[in-house]
């Protein structure tokens, strides 16, 4: 095992972590913090040993930061080099030990993130249907509407805060891996905020069902999502009952209800076994029967989990060769969770998706097999599966290097980080200042990944061909131009942070400084020469009025070209 | 699919035009439909209803007694003279959902044909597999990389004529259009450009576009560079053609919503004569597991938007519909019996619409398998009597003019005798 300098690690982490500053604009890097006096650090939970690699040290660090974080900020590569890449990874695998004060301070601006579902239902009610009808008929002005149902008290506020929080975390958090795997699992267990009562449940879903288990046990994650009202509502399980069930009370009183297959199918196809994982239509029906009664207590008033005993199908169920005896009650669903999370198809399916996320669109089968074995050997320990993948020779291989295309969320967050942009918080409730987080989320939406609003339960795809097309590339270029020209509201970009001490009268110097900051000096020679050729453009190199020579470089445009370059679309 | 390098020589034409310092790109001259020097191309507009539309509510088999027996709360009422809340009768046995009354004029004009009980022979009830199978045209085969529409265009003509030969409205290129024939995906026509702002010194047009174009013009063979080159050819062409100048005609009123927006812009591209041959649009919201409604309700709202969008396009294009076929599709249908929540679960066959000037319309095509229990697929779903590939093949062959049919649906024996007969 590698020797490691504990003291050095501590200091470096403190520097990387930054410090709380609640009112000042939030840069991706805080002011130099006071040294944190602390007890001696306990050893890391997981020791990481890196494999040999043909990549240079700089490439290894950049590649790892590109894959395990939302991209390096200026200076990050050097900081990780000092700390040691292995130690940086070990820290990221234990997010709870990384101080993240600035994010916590910034998230105070979004109160809905931590409110319980029943409180949200009451505090952010749906506008009265009659009010909406009157508005649509044109008999009420927008002003009157705003007075009757203020936008900051309407339910879409919850989704807006959640979107803003996602970007705030992606850009600012020191717990980069945690943010990224939380996003991964939300996408895996996708729900759409626009479906009915999900809007009041989605923040709680991410906070209590996804995030705490993102690097934990897969079974716990699966169970938490299965019992969460957001999932129960989104995939309709909350209303699925035993055949011909007739409630004696409630809104469906006296009406014949019955089975709904939606969740039963997707939990096997999308959450666990995979579509070729070996289940049949009979299994779908049996799983649906097992989950009958897993429901929600009044979705639009209370919105919490409730097992409705009378709706449950008490018969025997046969699922994938297992027999669930009669009268299993609420535990039937838990048994299904156990069967599915322990199934070898699940190990393979989850290993494949994680390897696709971290390594390449078509991950090497040998790596998938090793990751699946880790899944089986550790009882579905997600962190250990991730470790198997990111410490593999395949991860640090030249084939994987820059082999993936960034998703819209990744291109937006990594662009802001690359130029060390500052996020401004939202204005007071009711103000027209949405804040940098929400403005960036809207950019992500424009690029084709509306956050928390993916209608089909597959979530967003994780392969290049989904994100590369003519319109998408133009949108990415336009985002780069807008960002560097400070046209994204609530986001302040001071390019002197990226350009540093380069002499702006010497365009070549400025270009090289930008390539260092944004692409860690790893631009291809073709890209560098194409960009150098642009320096002859009088619009990039602004001539003085009497045309005697360059006076200033259009750093904004040049930076936009670098952010919009093919290399920066890759990770 | 990672190599876009073979995507066509119009990129070279674009590069030459660039050397000519921003004059009209050559392909624009070459495809001078506007001057009437070339025949207008045949155009196919494919509309995908993602999520599996309930074909039995969309095109109601009101003459089948099992229909009403299977659906106690969600069946659409039998046609009633003068009622706007009942099935719109078509032929005494089938009728349109009342929310789709806007398509009745096209039926009466004999420009709308319907293929019922159409679908895939594959047994999957997974939305995502079934959509892929329908778009690649290879049910049961997951390794197919390209889409049937791309292969169809390739078979019509291998030499590209316009960067807008194939266009998908939306933020992603659908699998149906992936492949050798370059296709453009765009959110909106208006956004399809590099937004150039004025420089700080106000010194004329700032050319960020040229910078990006040079970056993506490098001789590197990968998905980004191939797409990048196509993109800039398309941007330049669109600038000259200026499709946004075309307002909807003939009183066409597109409903609000993404599909209406998409079809409106497809109409603009057609009128601007940019060389469009295949357009693709899609609409979600069909996965009605709960409370889908009958004459009114959730599904009725979706059907209203769907059919009004199609009807607006039909009206807007007017005489141009002589060269246009609109083909709708969905990955599968839904259970015949309603489920425990007044909705329907994943089923098998559904209904597909074919709309346009060349359509042998005003008639139902295909064979009705019946809804009695013993007639159902796996005892629960509408059986498939028309393989979707026979319908798609008929459109590709008789409308787009595909002659080399073996590549269109690999492994599928093409047999014109099995075409549903929807085209003249």
C-alpha cells in the first residue's frame, strides 16, 4: 500500500474546501480560509490504489476530474497533483467528511429543499381551478392573477429551487462525486415533476431517497425509491389494488379498482434486471400483485407513504422462481426488493450503467464483469462497484480518455467552473432576480436536458449520439458566447481569472493562458493552430483606432471559442 | 455510428462556398426548386406518438360488441347524430375519437387512410425497446445502428442534395434518422444560428461563427466534427432561405404545444424549398395507465392537440400536400380491457394514420382481428394483422420512390401484396 502524508492531505483539503460566505457572490473558489484545527483524521474508509497508465500524470488528473467531477476549475489540477490523485479520490468517496460550507450557505436561499412534503402541499398549493379558468377566459389580468396566486407561492417554485440547487451544487460543491452520483441515481430512478402530485414530492425524494444512498447499498436505494410517494405516484403504484377491490371510503368509494402494471414492469426493466434480465409478463403481474397496497396517504393533502392493507392482494405470488406465501402483507414488496437487488441480472445491469457513466459509451465487457462481481460480492455496495470501475486500467486508458461527450448539465457546469464564474443568489421572494443557479438550469433546459422533467421513466441517455446533433452544437456555442460575454443573468465571469497575468496586447499569450485554464494545456495541435489563426481576425485582435497594432484581445470571444471547441465537449 | 465521415459531399460544397467568401452556397443553387427548374421532392413527415397510444380510443371500433364490454368506464360512446361527445363515425364500424373531429374533413376529402391493428411482431411491452425496434425497422434486433428513414433516403439517392434533406424537430436526433444520410435536429428554426453579438467597439459583424466553423472543419473523423460541418452548411443555407418569412396559410391555426410548433416549422421549411424530403416530429403523453378518460379527459386532451396539429399542417400546406404524406406511428397499443385505475396497460397493436395528397383515403386499411377474448393476442391485447414494416415499406416505395428495398428492412421479406394499400 502506498505511503501517504496525512498532514499534507488535511491542509490541502482545507484549502480546496473554501470557506462559508453567505452574502458575497459565490465564486467556484472561495477566499483562502482559515486553517481548520481538527482532530487527527481517521483513515479513509476505502484505500485507493491506482493502476498503471499510459496517460501522462496531467492527463490522468484531468481525466479523473472530468469523470468524477463537473470539471476542473483553474488551479484544480495542480491542487490534486499536490494532494495525490489517489487521496483525492479517497476523499470524494467519503463526501460526509468534506466540508461544504459554501454550498450549504448558498442553499439557504432555497427553503423548499428541506421542507416536508405535507408542508409543501400546504404552502405551495395549486392555484384554484376557477381562478385558472377565469384567467384563461381573459377576464382577469396577469396582475390580478399574481395578486391572487403569487408565483413564489405556486408549486413550480419547488421545481425551480430544485433545479437551481442542482446547478449550485454542480458548480460550487467540494463533494463533486456525491453530486454526480446523486444525479446519476435520480436519472436511473427517474420521476417527472410535471406529473400530478410529484411536484410536491420530488425535493424530498432526492433528499431522503436518493442522496443518502447514492454511494451506499443498492438494496437500500431501491427500497427507498419504491416506498417514496414520488415514485409511487409517478409510476401509478399508489392506486394499484388487488383485483376487483371496492373501497368503502375515500374518493374512489364504491368503485371497482384493480391491478396497475406500470411500476412492476419498470422496476424490473429499468431499475434492476434490465429489459433482457430474464423476467416475463407473468412476473410483471406477480410483482404488481406483491406491491398492491403500497400507496400514498392523500397525495394532494398529506403525501406520505401508507400501506393500505385492504387493497393488498393476499394470495400466493411466484416471482422469478421464488414463492411468496399468502398473507405476506406489506412485506411482500420488501421481499420483491430483496429478490431483485440480489439477482445476478441486476448486478450486471447496474455495473454496465455505472461503467458507461464513468468509462465509455460501450464499456469493455471484462470491466463490466469485474464490476458486476464486486456488486455480487459486496451485497450491492455501490461505492465498491464505483471503486472497481474508477481504479481499473480501463478507466485510465487512452481509449477512455476524452471518449465521452458531456451531457448538457455537464457542459454548463464545467464551463462555469473552467472560467471560475460566480453565481449570484436569488433576489428576495417576488423579485425578478432568479439567481445564477436557476439561470444556468434554464441553459441546461435549452440544451435539451430539462432537469426533473424527463417524461419517460428511462431518464436521459448517457451516450454521445443522444447529445450530438446540429441544433445541440449551435446551442452549446451560443451558451459559450453568452457565458463569456456575461449575458447569463446571475452569473458573473471575470476572465482575468482564467487569463491571469498574460499580456492582453499579445493575443498568442492570451490564447495559451485560456488553453491552460480551460483545457489544461491539452488542446490538440489542430485546435491550437485553428484558434491561433483566428487571432488574425480583427474582431478577435482589436486594432487600435489608427490601426498600428493590436491593442487588446477580445478575450470573451476567444474564451467562447475554447469553451465551444470539440475538445471541451468531451470529457 | 461514431463515424460521420461518410456523410456526404455537400460538406465540400459548403467549404467551396466559404472560399467564395459567403456567397450563396452551391447546393442552394443546385436545389433550385424555387425557380421551378427541378421537380419538387416527395416529402414524408413522420410523427411518433411516444408512450404507446391507445389505438382503441383513437380510432374506435364502435361496431365491435366486445369493445364496450371490455371498457366499462373509458369506452368512447357510440356515434350519435348531432352529438359532439360521441365517436365520429367513419364507415359504420370504426370512428374517430370526438377530440379528433378536426381530421374528419381530410377523411371526407379521401386524403386520410387508417391502418388499424398495426404493429410489431415482437412481443416486447417495453416502450424503449419497442420504439427502437420501430425506428430501426428491425424488431427483435438490438444491434441495428441506423434508422429506417435514413436507409430509405440512402436508397432513394446516395448523393446528398441538401443539408436539410432530413430534419427532426427537437433537441435529439431520433434513431429513425440516424445513419449515413446526414440529418439535422433543431429545436426551433429561429435558434438555428450562432448568435453573434456586436463587439464591444461596435466594429461591424463579429465573426464567432467563422471561428467555430474552422474549429469543427478540422480533418478529424469523429461524431463531433462530422456533425459540426453539417451544422454550418445548414446554418448558411437557412440564412438564405429564411423560412420564418412564411406565415401559416389558408387559415391554418396550429394549437399551442410542441407538436404544433414542430409541424408549423416543418411547413415553413417545405415552403422555403430547402430540399426537405423527410421530417420527423414526436409527441409524448400517451402512456395512460390511469384515468385516461373517455370522450373527455386526459387522453382526449392529447388527441385534441395531436389531431389539430396534423389538421393545421394539412390545411397550411394546401396544394403542396400533393407531394406530402404524413405518417403517424406509436410503439405499441394498450390493453383491450381497462385496468384497475380507469387506464390501460401496455398492449400490442395500435392504429396508424396516413394523411396526404397521394393517399388512397377515406377508407380503413388492414384486417380487423376482433376483440373477443379468443381473438386477442395473449388473451389481452389487440392482435397485429399488419406488420408496421409493410405499411412503412409501402410509403417508402410508392411515395419516396425507394426501389432497392432489401436494405430498407434487413431480414424482412418485402412483398407488395402485403402492403395495406394506402397509397395511390
